[in-house]
C-alpha cells in the first residue's frame, strides 16, 4: 500500500498512529480511500456537523421570519390585539 496522508492536516499517517479509513467501493472495486489521523477525523466530523446545524438553522429562520412578520402584521391590524400589545409594552 502507498503512503497514507491525512485528509485534514495533510501529514503522513505513521504505522503507530491511530487512524480512520473511509473507503468508497462498488463490489470488489475500490473507488476511493480517504485517511485521517483519528483526532483529525473527530475534528472534521464535529466541524461538519456544526456547519450542517448552522445551515439548517439559517434556512429555517430564512423561511420562518417573513411568515412571522406577516402574522404580526395581521395581528397588529386587529384593534383588540393592538390594545393588548400596547398593554404589554409592544407598541
């Protein structure tokens, strides 16, 4: 087998290092082998999950905020609601 280079830090993975191999294959044919030092893999995974969570949050807020503004607009057009909002200090 050839040299194993960490996908994250680009340093050589030594035989004594704890490492991760992600292998993509179809049947007996290997399509890709990706190596990480174990800690580099954990850091990559955590960063990827964090980025995905931020994207989901941003996408959700982008979709919800305009609807929420419309809903508030409808509420503030209602005289009874206007009075209640004023009593609560929102006006």
